[in-house]
């Protein structure tokens, strides 16, 4: 099969890693796979290609954009950023004005040329979180050219702007008067009503094949404007590369990994990957409060915070916080998880965090907020404890359950790894997507036979 995937970046969060893992799996299975990204941070990564939006710009715009500094490759200085933004504004003043007024940015002209970007036209186009790199206005036309598969790694496609609506229900009836205007993706003015209406009109003229790694997300989107354009929907759980994420083979190997990270034999190491204080959907503050409530009972607790801007160490009595800079080296991340005792995930909103699956595959019990689709990512039983979001005492109590019984915690971790090995493989994820692609192709062919070949007016294809 000839498969084209589109993703936000080559190196970023869980959804981008899923796209990359699928791309690698498809190629390993003999398919002709291409991965385009909105932004390529690693110029040496030849597995994916940036969407050539500049190629489809006017000559005026191309002239300015060629002079803009490449922030992904150059030093990320304030001067380079200012120059780049100034040149982008001169290249596309109308786009800059719309962004300044708070409207969604749909100026990505390569979107309409997806079928032309590969030597052979793709049989399936698969989108991962299309915000900020994809022109949503192209949906009706593209969805009538080939099967268009969406994976909802969040709820943005069903709202006027927000990634997760939290307790707000306005996204079901039209948005406007947004109570979370400062939540990402941020905008200087509230245009959520206009954005909601624009998306609704596009979905009404489109034929989409929707997937999500959690049934929770599909249930949410079934109540949204996106439902009008969905032909078929399916839950396809995320997976991780089990050749990278697995428990340490021997206790001696684990001791070596711990020593390399500065961990003492009796230390209780907590792994945590969501440390951003600027993301309102993550909740490092509650974890910090929970740590203050713990009674270490003579054991030092070490919080291994992965994904920071840099490496730091802070000692606070019997609690040490180690932060590790973000790395795209999956084996380095796996080695850190293999050295830990427990994975903790505090968040206010999630769909299906890849970080939890990686920790489980490395043999760690899990304590996590019971939000979104997190419950679908863990097995029933003592190997995982879910607590209410933003509840520091409950989070502290759940951590203490494992802290007080280290031998049992290790045994539960081994059971978790066995559970994950049979369910969380990225190859199994790829096989499920391939089966969905085939079903989408058959459904798409039926739509063509019924005369739904092109978008017409305000109707579907």
C-alpha cells in the first residue's frame, strides 16, 4: 500500500512519535510509506520530509521566506526569531493580520497538493493532530480524492479552538465567550465561535475516517461538529517499540543503570515526563504538593523529570529532583525508565499518553490521574492506581502504596511488563491501522460508486 502520513513535527510529543513509529513499521512491512511534517527540527532525519509550503507560495512570498533564518538549524536567538517573524509578515501580510486578530492559521498551501508530493499518488492519507500545519479548508476536496484518515490524539478537531475543553461544554453548541482564552493554542481575541462555524461547514462537506487511541476521545467527538463528516470511526490503541522499551534483563544491569544516573540502591525513583509549567493540561504542581506530603521512612525519593529544557539537580531533604533535557534518543529514555521504580503521571486532561505505555513496557507500575482515556491505557489490578485529577493527598497516598512495599512493587512491575509486551507493540498498532486503511478504501470506493466524487456547494462530496 502507498501511505502518506502528515504530522506536526519530526521530534516532539507522543502523537509525533506515534506517526514516526507507524512510518517505520510500514516500511519494515514492505509498504511504500511517506511521512511529511509541518516543521522538521532535526535536519539529519531522513525518515521524513517537511511539507513544501514555500514552493506553493507566490514569488513575492518566496523572496522574503528564503531570507528568513532557519530556526530549526540556527541558534534559537531572539534576534533570529524577530527577523524570521518580520520576514514572514512581509511575505504574507494577510496571514499575519488574521493571526493577529485571533483567527486559526490555515495558510499551508502544500496541503492541497498532497497527491502530488510523492512520485506515486498515495492510496491513503493519514493526518495526526492537523492543527498548526494543515489547511482545514482543503478537507472537502482532499477527502473526495482519496481516503482521509484522522487520528484524534486530542479533541481540537471537535472544538472552536481548545485542545481539551475540560469542564466547558460550549464546544457542543457553538463555542464563543471562551472561558479558557489563555489556554493553548492561545489567541489575542476570542474567535472560537467563528472557528467552530468554519469547521462545522467543512465537516458537512467532507468524508472522514476517524480513529483515536482511546474510546473516550471518540465518545467526545461523537458529540461534536466533527461527527457530521465521519464515515467510520475506530479505536486503535497506541503502541511502542518493544525492542527498545522493555525491562532490564538482569538485576545487575538495572543496578548499573541506576548508578549511572546517580541513584543509590535504596533510593525510590519516580519517573515523570510532563514537567511543563506552561501547559495547563499538565499538572506538575499537584505532583509537587504530593511529594511534600510523603513520608519517605528513611528512603530517599528521587523524582526523575524527563523532557526539560536542561539538566538540573535539586535536593530538598529526603526528596531529590533530577531534570533531564528532552531527547529524541528513545533508547536513552528507555534506559532511564528501566532504572526507576514507579511512573507517575499527573494531568488535568489526556487522551492516551504514550509516556504511560513506555513506562509499562519497561516494567514500572503506574500512578496516574483518572482523566480522559488514561484508564484505557492501564490494566485492571494492583499494578496501576488511578486518582482524581488535582488531588494531591490522593496522589501521595497512591505513591506511598508502592513506596512502602518495594519488593511487591518490583513484582508488580514485572507483571506490568508481561501485560504490555502482548498488547502495546507498535507493530500491532501498525497492523490495526493497515486493516482500517483497507476498510476505508472499500468504503471510499462505495462512496465513489454512489456518485460522491467531488464536493458540490454546501453538501458532502
